[in-house]
C-alpha cells in the first residue's frame, strides 16, 4: 500500500480543472434534458392529443433523475469510500455521458409508440444515477486537496460547473434555433446537443484519468479504515448530519429549478415570450449565477459557512415575496431582472453548499454522506418543483409559487441554525 509520504500529489491546476470540467460536462448533460423536456420531448415522445398532458408527462420524466440520484449516491458513494475518489469519478462520468448520448439516438413516439417514452425514462434514470455519484466526488476532489483555510474556495470550483454547463447547454439550443427551422429542429436538430456530449465526455475522461487519489482518503487506505458498507455507517453514526444536510440543501434546488425550468415553461407557455428570447435571457442571467458563486465562497471563508448560508436563506425568502411582481408578461426588463436576481441568489446558496455538506462527515464515509444529503435534497427540492410550481401558478396564481420558494428557504434556514460551524475544523484528518 502506497503511503501518504510517497504519494504523488495532484497539482492545484489539475485538481481544480478536473473538478470543474467534470461537473460542467455532467450539468451540461443534465440541463439539455431539462430544456428539451420543456420545448421538445412533449411533441416527440408522448401522445399529442392533449398538449398540456404531454408537457406534464415530459416533466415527470425530468423528475425521474432526481429519484434515481440517491441510488447513484449509494452506489458510487460505496465505491468512492471503498476504493477511492478517482476511479469512482471516472465511472460516474461514463454513466452520465453514455445515458445522454443514448437519448440523442432514441426513436420517437411516432416510430415505436409508448416504448419511446419508456426508453426515454430509462435513459433519464441513467443520467440521474450518474449525477448522483458525480457531484459529491467532484467536491471531495477539490476540498480534500485544498490547503488549510481554503476549503470553501476550492469547493466552489466544481460548483462553477453548474452555470458553465447551463450556459453551454442553452447556448447550443439558441444557436440551433437560429440556424434551423422549427421543423428541422424537431425532426433532428434537437439530437445534436445530446450526441455532442460524446466529445465532452472524452475530454473529461482524459483529465480525470491523470489524477492521483486525494491525500485525505489515502490516509484512510493506509490505515485500512475503509467502511465495509459506507451507507449503513452513515445511517448508523451520522443520521443527524444526514437530516440536517438534506434540509439545508433544499433551498438550493428549489430556487434554481423555479428560476430556470419553471420560468421557462411559464414564460413561453403562459406569458407568451418566444423560446429563443427566453433562453437567451436565461443564458445571460446565468453569468450572474457564475459571478456570485466565488463571491459566496469568499464570504464562507471570511464569515463562516453557517453565517453566510443563514443570510442567503433570508435573502431567498425576501425574493420569494417579490416573485410574482417580476415574472410578468410584456416586460422583458422585469423578467430579465427576475432571472438575474434568482440566479444570483442561486449562486450565493450554491457556492458553499458543497463544502458545507462535505464537512458534515468524516473522511471514511464522506463520499456517501455528502452525496446522499445533496441528492435526497434534490428529491425534496427539485424533482417535482416544476410540476408543483405549475400547479400552484395555474390554480392559485404566481404569488403562490413565491410563497413555495419562501417556505423552502425557511426550512433550510432552520437547518442551518441547528448546524455547528465547521470553518476551523480539520475535517480531513477525521477518519
């Protein structure tokens, strides 16, 4: 067994690039599905007799991935905490990438009937399993290689993959919409972003295969302190952290999927904005998302993870009460302001969350524990958020969606109030 004294160290540039590029690819794959679930799949994979029902069915397949993510957490977390972060991250990337490429090759409802929708759901399941193992491993790759006092700063680099992936995904759809007719786009153009994922996966694999194991987990291997069943150890020894982490991350998911997926559905269907125009606004507003992620990491390093997250939850509650006043028809400036504010808030809550969740667990079960908390929060906060928001908006009005967001942020606020500050804890020596 190779000791930590002689273990090759990963360079700073390689660590941060591998963590960010990998999550960019993963979230690109995830977001092209989210966009297609609104503007493409209802027309191609479901019966066209009732357009509204087709949209709801398409959004239901979107939710499948979030239900699958805890399964991915347990599966990849097990191997991440047994054999190491590097190998597991490669396997997660392949699972996500191959599932995405397969979607681009699927026959449609017109070709094979309801079987097309079933195959789409299976591929979506694969995406969810892959992402369930990817995010946590990328965060640990960054934080377990971070120097003292810079865990939040290193931990925000994989988070930058989310806005970069969103910009890349939406940019692709905007470009295709500008060079193809609607008929060409629905006939074959929508497949291009999914098939293009193959190029990105090859790039990601090339970078990750050159990594060494993280020093923190190498210490676990050297001391032979690996857990036989990490998921069982988490539930036995770290259940309070699991619950608090899950509740704390709910706000992150709700604010993001209301600001992107729901607003895209509502903006194009109910408010009448052209698809390309709304996607362009979302893409431009995503730069606010990217800008506020490193800002949140600076705050987390200076003021602590707990204090920063509490303040952000309060900001999110306030945003919820202004929700319906900004997302309105015939006012592009107001809608763009809504998107910028919402995604800026998302950047503030998303930047530190990876570091927060990873610091809740000891090294020997950190992959499994942080992955489970994040992905169970995805079930509660994101899987049905677009469906719930659509129902609330059509039944009670758009202000009810804002109250839904404020309620989710309140739950996370209470969870952060119950947490201990981990800024100065040497978590990488906790086995």
